[in-house]
C-alpha cells in the first residue's frame, strides 16, 4: 500500500502527466526494497558508498581546461556540404558552408564578428550577451504537437490546452517554409549532441540554426560529443530546424495562436521554430519529448522537472518546482556536488541528468547570495536579456535592473560549476524538495522506493 507521501505524488502525477507519467511512476515505486546497484562499465569508478556509481567529467591531473577538451569542430565547405553533414535529407541543400559543433573559441569569434550581441565584462570573465527581442521567455500558447491520427503518440499524449494539437498538413507547410528559408542561406550552424546521460534512453539530437549564438546555447545545454567517432555516421533521433528570424504569416489559416510557431512532429522526428529568438524554446522542446519517451520505455522510466545534487556520503536530493522557484539556486550548493539544475530521469540504474549545462535566472544575482552561479558567468557562458551598463570602456551586467525582463538568464556548460559530477546514482536515502514560491516540503525518497502499489 502506498504511503501518504507517495499518494501525494501519485495524485500530482495524475493531474499533470496523464497516463504515461502514471505508468512511469508505478514502475519506479514498485521497485523491490533492496535492489542491487548496476555498474554501467569498467571505466565508471565508484566514488561514494551507499550504492552510488559516479565519475567526474574531468580528471584532476589533467592540465587542459574543459573548454579546450571540447573540440570536435569541423567546417564543411563546397557544393556538397549539406550532403556531407547529412542535412540534405531534410531538404536543406543550398548552404555551401556549414559550421558543425564549433568550439567555444569559435563561437565567440563568430558571435562578435557577426555582431549578434554584445560582450559583457562580468567579474569572472567576458561573457557574450544577447537580446532575444519581445520574447524573453517561452511562448506556451504557440507550442504545438502534430496529431497523427492512429499513431502511438496520438494514443498516449494527453491532448488539451498544454499539449495543443495541430495537423500533419499544417506541419508540412511550416516545415517546407523553414527548409525554403535555409535554402536561401549560404551558411548555417549545426550542433549534433545528446540528451540524457543514461545509455538506455539517451537520444541523439540535431539542431540547425542560422546564427552562431543559438548554436552556442544548445552546445551549453545539451550533452556534448567527446570525440569525432561519436559524430561518425551520426543519425539523429530528433532534429530541430530553428528559423527564428521568420514568422508564420498564415497563422490564422493554420488555426494557430499567432505568427510564432513551435511545432513538433513525434512520428517524423522533426520540429520547426518560427518567430521567437528565445533560447529556451530549443531546450524545453527536446525535454518535453523526453517526458513523453521515457515512460514509454520498457521498463518505463520516470522523467522529472527538478534539479539534483549529492552530498559526500552519497545522500542525493531532488528539488522539484516550476520556473523561478529556486531549483537552480538550491542545487548549486558549494558543499554538495551538482548533478544538474533542471531536467532528470530515473531508471533502473538511478538518477541521471538530461543536460550538459545549466540555465539560471539572473534576477538580483550576487556573489554573496548565489556564489556558484555568479562565478559561472565567465567566458563560454551566455547571458540573455540582462541589462548592461557602461563603466568606462566596458559594458557591465546589472542583474538588479529588470527593465527588460525579470527573466534574465545565463546558460553555461556544467563544468563551470567546480563541484559538478556526471553520474548515474543508485536510489538510496534520497530527499525530495517540492519548491514553490510559498512553501517547501520534504519527502523521503526511501519511502517512494520501498512502497508497493
């Protein structure tokens, strides 16, 4: 029988996640009381007791900085550039220069040369800063899922005001429009990477962008390839074509909400973005798909909108909450190791991060109140919609000026947090924090693990 705390989470899952969330929740809470932890590979070293399996993403004796270790960049030129990268299969054939998986050094050069934003003189290093225009947050009323009648997604998605349906015909028109736009360009940017640290559910993702900074953003936020071999014959599980400079003038004909359109087609494994420059649309779109895919696994896995960290004795904690309720702040604890700040999964091997970076709010940010996040704002991070003020010959970020928006953000690769850990954790003696703007409550994870349906 379920404990009261488990019933609370079950009711919540029922309200907000529908059938797939319940299926995953049941699989997780029906776990035996003392499962054996799984060692994923011989190269994964045990760091803690309590059944935790973990490994650092950087090795202490390495002299090379993590930013320099990431170097799988290639610039493909010529009439067959699209064919070489594989975007010709999308219908994109015109660009003759493709920048694929650029290094952080290359991003900074392209962003400044292209005049895509401004350089902020942050205390710990110069940081590129962009202005995303009128959209300083996601546009949920403009996000759509294609309802392919009779398909698996048709049967398993909870359709309604959140998961808004559109038709395959509308998607085709928008997709063709996005492809036609890229076929007017001489160059484009491609990022090939991964979502999800667990090998059993990891997805290969591809983003096609027309500017450098959105490609920089997804490079920060997703799991980056470690070597060229991972990109050999790369076949994405899902592709996002971001034509953010274009709008959908026929939105009324398409029965959509506005000229902004963020449309995902699960069966075709493709998405298009129109009319919004906000970086978070790239991130949240794929993570929404993980919320669909993971409960459909066999055995089901549990996707979680939470941050996570772990103590020195393997006492991990999850922090659940909506945007702005403190997940990133709470998880960035100098006395604990960061697993991730926003999106995680729970499978047979334990808890794992979806991401390769963090996306923190900057409102009222100071080194005194949030030291780890403040110090993460340096070279290779990227500020969004943060007020810059002149100080001499420099532009300095003012995190207390919310004239533009209260949703100023910074994205940064996870290695900007000194005490980060890349790991899969065995669920033992965890804590859950349900964060809100009004209250927090603590639940024992061992209760969830030891409960029976």
